[in-house]
C-alpha cells in the first residue's frame, strides 16, 4: 500500500514537470516608450520602466505595429533600428536617434536582448525626411527647360514638377499640388540631366521641384527659377505711316484675331522684342479692338512729346504676348516753338529762343536779310522797316517759323540847325512824324557829352533859358521807336 502511494506521488511530480516544460506563462513588462520628431530626418525617444543599465534595441516600423508586449520580435518586420542602454533608473532618451529615415511616419518597438518585446509606441510620429539631392534649371531654347540633378538616390524614380510661382514647398514635405510635370530616373551616380519634355504654353519664370516617386516627398527645390520664352505663332502684321494730323502716326493692322483686344506700344528705338515673347516694357501705348476680319486702322491717340522715329509693337491683351512688330518705323516731327519779342525797331536787336536742341548747322535763318538778319544764336538785327520770317530748326530736322516786324523810326520833317542865336523868349521847334502820335523829350548839355532831360521840355518846341547844347528825342506812340534830332548850340 505504501509503495502504491509513493508511486502515485512520483507520477504527479512527473506530470507537473512535463507540464512546466511544455507551457510558458504570459510575461509582463513595466517599460514604456514614446517617440516624437522635432528635427528633419530624426526621432526623439523616451524610455521609462525598463531594466536598469540594460541594453535594448529600438525598432522603428513604418506601419502600425501588430506585435504585443511579451511576444518574440523578428527584425524582418522592422524598417530601421538602433541599440540603446538604459541608465540606473531604467530610463533612456535621446534628442536625435541614430537611425536613418526615408519615410513619413514611424512607430517604435522596444526589444530586449532575448528578442522579447518589452514596450510598444502605437501612437507613432511623423518624420520629415532629409535629402542631399539638388536640382537646377535653365532655358537655352524657346519653350523648353534644361534640368540637372545631383545627389539623389541611385537609379531611382523621380518626378520633376514645374511651377510658375516662387515655391513655398520645402524638402521633406509631401508634394501634391503640381500638374506640369515629367518623370525621370537617376543614373548609378544619383544624377540626371536633360531637356524637359513638358509643354510650356506661356512665357514666364518657372521653378522646378523634384519629388521622390516612392515616398512622394520633396527631394529638392530650385528656388532660382528660369525664364522660358514661348514662341507663339501669329499671322498678324502692323505697319505705320506719317499722319496728316501733325505729331501723330497712322497705323494699319491685318491678320490679327477677329474682334480681339490688342495694345499698340510705340518705342523710339529699333525693337529687340520678337513675336511670341511676353511684352512688359512699353509705356507709350493705346488700346484697339480688331474688326470681324481681324483688321484695324486709324490715327494714333497717344501724345508724342519729342520728334524721332517710332516703331509699333502689337500685343495681345489676353496672353500679353507680342503678335506683330513694325520694324520699319515712322519718323514724326514735333514742331519746336520760338519765344521772344517779335517786334523791333530799325537798328535795334531782339533775341529769339527755340525749344529743344538746335541743329548744329544753321539753326536760324531769315527770309529777307535786307529787312533783318539773324545769327546762329537767334539774335535778330533789324535793318529796314518791313516783315521777315525767321525759321528755327532743331536737331531732329523739325522746324518752326515766326514773323518778326521791323518798325520804322520816327522822321523829323523839321529839324534843328547846328547853331542858333536866339533872342530872349525865342524858342526851338521841331516836327516829327511816324506810325502813331509822336511824343517829345528835350535834353540840354554844357559840353555836348553829358545830357540831362529837361523836365518842362516835353512838346515839339522849347524855349532855352541859357546858352547850351540842345537836342530832342521823338517817340512813336504806336511802335515805341525813337529818333533823335540834330544837336543845336544856342548862344
């Protein structure tokens, strides 16, 4: 009986041993791990509750973890990892992980040296990836862009997006906005270059954005940009001619779009712009609308302020592109002006002034030098009574005329004699005639050199009060021209 009891105890012990060797019990862990990203290309981690001064591995997964605490972790599921050691309090943290990230969102799994999961961060953190790629562009042919890529992943697929505004996107961000694009594949050195295959429909400055086709993240941004000239086809033509309206130009347009709005710009230098280019420089302009046949003609409404040759540039108001260029030009003269006194007495002078810059040769001319002459500086010298036309020419060859009237001097029909002996109370008399009423002023001198006006001597006769020299000046009230009588000595 006793032997039977001992045998049963042996069987029970054996059973417990077998059960213990074939069944494992769920393990527990007090460790926690949390992650966040505060800098591009890195993750910050914080571990608490782990075993003090122990080595662990943090695995970063790009999808939400399915592993649980206590399970065995297989590294094949990990995106990337790094090894850390806890401090005496069972904690560990780092401002930047040593792992390399190429994706956008990661989760952390903490695994001990027995490959057992001790903590999982199911919340995760987004990560902005870093990139060593660079892209530059330039335009050497109308309507296309040349690109050059360096530092990208080797033999990898990328998309180049072209934007016509300064990019606001940054490297590492997810790109979703572009539409004008082309796909490229880098070579073994992570480089690529070539001419764009996209179609640019309008001229302007374009910027390139290089996007990774796997992560959809921006790998490089060209912030310098390059101007692209799109050459548009145009059947329009414009010609100009001198208008019968002084200071204006007549224009004629054919082959343009029907009933369309255009702007005619006038330049006073040979145009360097070409059909299809975007036009932004002109200021002297007028708007026109073509008719049903795509034609328009008329006289310019702009105000030309200076003479010269002007060229017309026709610009489409919708695309702002040049539709036609008048390379022949039309020369117009803006008549200069003449200012100054245009009435002068015989033997007197008057100075005329011409506007602008005078011609270098013979800028002034008189129609009759027997009436008046004119110098190259505009000084008119009256020779004889009459009218004369004075012409001024500027450096553009444009002329203006002014009529100058030369007025005759008053004429003494009764003049003074050289010497007179007068009795007390006798007078001197003269008679002068002219265009208008003649006024008189008598003068006296003791030496025939210094003369003084006689206050009371303002008529055609004067009664001397002493033996001196005398003369009288007659002034024409209409022309203001003056003549002086002969000098007489009264004794």
